[in-house]
């Protein structure tokens, strides 16, 4: 099957899935190897799922945070300022799910985390600790857990988190404001912070625009997604650590604060190629992985590590990244080269009924996907909802991993490849590109260069292909298309495209 035919098949499959979701509580496949159970969706912000929807008419469960609270209980925050507990969500009949409201009166909560017998919620002004002290199922204790980033009133000044890293530290991120009343001179907008355990925050890293998603990998290191806009060329995934600056210069005013861990000795560059900006400013950290605009998505959201012992496919250790506009989920493989993370991203799941905002793995290995279209439109045809995704059947022929090598790349496949097509350089094309670093809204791909595939070597088991490539470029995205590769059974790759952010070439 040629690439154009493969794309047409995927687009047709996606259209079928969206039509299926018009029926309530439908069970539909998203991509081959996975199925999706629609727990509920609503077609407009003011409508409930149907007449049997347990919270009642007029309650819009626009998911903005998710956390697993018990063996069969999912906690959900909604944009209008409430926390709901959903029980019985792991059953086969969504009509038997029960709901009750745990907390209310919050200011646009955009994250939820269980903390012992309490829940931590990030709202505009603070992270709040919610607890039910009398056992009636309702939170009656609302205590400030962390604050200090100054509420501006700007509509775009969101707060996300908290999320816990491998050391148990709690990370919080604050959006930049937009427009004439952005007030980004107030600390710590456009920053990632740690809760200090005393009611305040410790500023860690700056230069973020809209850091909607936080998540740790299996090693316990924390990562964050940002969204394309001013000073942000496309959707990046960044590795969070202290004292680094990422891209967005609208966060620069706070660098003069006495508590800032970042001090500039000279102005940051602008209006140049992104690799040139990184070389000119050592304080700038390169994106761990770029998700190229439209090819992989337009606005990244949540991060969720796959740690399901094979129950969600052969992708344990990789990161899932939610996608708002395209109503999809991408897959990110990371490796360390020269002591720093870099890696590749791949298309993964698509066709969700609304914008993907939050994700949470259940105890049984299924993935719960929370959605809302509030604020921006998405390719989904519903306004909000929750979908449960689980692996079912064989995983289709896919690139599982893409690793950098001193002279090219190594591909790990989900099933053995056909030796003839795998060993043919004509089965692959490779191109590298970068972006313009400027205050403009996003960037086109620039400085494009094709690369010659000099050779392709296949392992005896057919699960690995080593590509020897001429002219690799550090700090450039390398776009691979393996449209000629076939499995031993003759199947093409479900998604033949992969994008590796090559910050360092292995030595």
C-alpha cells in the first residue's frame, strides 16, 4: 500500500470513529490494536450526556484534571470549579457509573493529584489541599498548599499541576498572560516552580508560554509540554530542571527578581535560526523533542508515562502527549545522549470526540482520556467527555523506537520486517529542518536539507533496522519517512513517519 493510500485509509477510519461516537455509549476502535469506550460526551457546553446522566441537567463535566483515587474511582476536576468522583468506571456498562461532587467553588482548576487522604488541586491563585474530615463524601477542609505567582486576572494566566517527580517534589507551572493586560512582569508567569512545603514556591525554570502538561518518566525526571505561539516555534516537550531558560522571552522580566535562579549576562538573541540562538545563549536549553506543527499536532497538553507491563502495547517507558486541536495522542520515545534527553515522536491515537486535555492510566492498564473544547476548537465533534482506551488485539506494524547513532539512526519495530524492503535504502527518505527563533507566532520549517540513506542493515530477527545517514545535523529535527518498509506479512507501517530531535550526535 502506497503512502497516499495509507493516509486515505487512516482518514477514513477516523471519520468512521467520529460518526460512531454520535451514538451514546458506543464502543469503537481508535486505531487498530486499541478500542475506545465512550463513557460520556456532550454536543454543547450546556447539554448533559443524556437524560440518565447522573450529575443532572446543566452540569458540564469539562475535564481539566484527572487522578485515580481508588480501585474503581476516578477523580475529575472541571473548568467551572468543581471536583467530581466517578465510581464504577472500570465496568463494561457506563450507565452504571455513579457520580458525586466532592468539592466546589474553585477558580478554574486545571490539575488534580491524590495526596494521602486529600486531593491537591491547582487553581488560578494557589494549589489547594482538599480533605473530607467527617467522612460524608464532601470536602470540608480547603487549605492553601502553595501560592506566590500572583493572580493577574488575564484570561490566559492559567495554573497547572501539581505533579510529583521521582523525588516526591511537587511541580507547578504558570501560563503567560496575553494581550495588553498580560502583566507578565509579575512573578512567576511563564515559569515552572516547586511547592516548598511551607505554602510558597521555589522558582526553577523560565521561558514557558503555555505549559499545559506535566509528567515524570520512569526515571522520575519531570517533563512539560508548551504550545506554539510567540517565541515558541511549534509544540516542544522540555525536560524540567533548575536554572534553565527555554524559549519565551515574555517571561524575562522576572529574571531580575532576587529569587530567580537564572541570571543573564547578555541579552538573548532573536530573529535567527533556532540552533544559532542556542549556541549564542548557553542559558537556553534545547527542546527535548519537537512535535512538528500540524504533522504531529498544534497544541500539546498532558503528559502520561506508559508503565503498564505490556498491557498498553510494547511501549512501556515512553511518554504519551495529549493534543488539543487535533483531538489526538502522540507517542514520545526518549534516550540520553551526552547526559541529556532527546528523542523521537510518533503519531499514535486519533479521532477522539473532543480536545484531549488530561490522561490517567487506570489500575487495569486502560487509559482514561478527559476532554474539553473550552476556549479553542478541535477536530472533535463534541464539547467535552471522557473516553476509556484499552489495548485489544495485535498491535499493527509500527516503529516502536528511533535511536540516534554516530552515523545515523536505529529503528526498533513492533514485529519482524520483510528483509528485502527493510534492507533497501529506497524504502526510506530523511530530511532535516529547524525553526526561526523570534517573537513571531510560531515558525515555518526552515533550512531544510535532504539526507542520503547510504545503507540499511536488518538484524537477524527482523526487529531492528540500522540506517546509515550522511550529514546529520545537531540541533535539527530529522524527519524520517519509511513508506517502503513492509512487515514479513507484507503490511505497511501504520504510521510511516517519525521525527527525531537530534540535539547531540552520539560519539
